[in-house]
């Protein structure tokens, strides 16, 4: 069984309703028919210290979250759009993942080699494509693989107040954009699980 971890990078602590969380739940649901089980973690509820080490000490909870990332086959990054950019929580996750550049497995491969990443972005203004591109670049840099069309998003009308959580139904375009990365990401994760990248 392939397992997925969804990192909800909303700025809203629990128990506030999160549009990002709703879209991530929909991605997890779309992954399930492809043999993937998963769960969601709201990163803002944890004490993730700034820094680029695997453990920043003084109560840093990144090591606990990192262990869950390492144990997962698929990692989903969900980010809301704020002032045209990904949330500061998503940026912090990327900064902490930077430490993986110097971490390797027993065969000398990067610790994140063979793991597959996908993205989900929500917001009320333009920026979803830019955020997806920034996430892709950072995730690939630290060792993740990204499948074809591995990002889903929803952007509301600019200068309006409707959030994804306020919609009566999922727009067809978003539903289709969620089904595709689920299918492709599960496929790539299964391939890499059976045939890992070479160590040399």
C-alpha cells in the first residue's frame, strides 16, 4: 500500500475551517481508489522553528514532522495564496526541507529520492501557477520526483471574498485537475517503490 502525507500550509490554526485543507482532503480522496492511504497535518499547529537544519532544538517539532515525511511515499503540499505568493508556512516547510540536501540513505541516495510530491493551491487572486512552479522547483531540488500534471488549484475571482470552503460544489475544472495528479502521482510512486533510483 502506498501512503501519502498532506501538509496543510494554511495560516489558520485548528479548528478554523481551511480551504487548503478541503482541497487536500479531496486529493487524498482521489488517491484512495489508486491504492493510496493518507492523512493530513496542519503545519501551523506545530512549533516549526525557522532554520535549515533537521533539528533546530529548543522544542522544534520539525523532527517529528520530518519523520512522517521520510516514512511517506507521497507528500502533498497545500498552500494558500497570500499577496500573490505561497503562505509563509509553506515557505518555512521548503526551507526546512533544504536540510535534506545533505542527508542520504544507506546507499548514498538523497533521503527524499524515490518520494513523489504533488501540490494543491487555493486563493482569491492570481498566483496559483507561480506558486505551483515555485513549489515544484524546490521539491525537485531536495530530491522529490513530480509526476506529469501533479498540481491542482482553485483561484477565486480577484478582489472578491468567496473562499474555496464557501463553494456549494466543486467546480468541474478543479475536480478534473484534482483527479489527474492523484492518478499520475500514485502511478509514479508505485513505479519508484518497485524500482528505486540507482545509487550510482
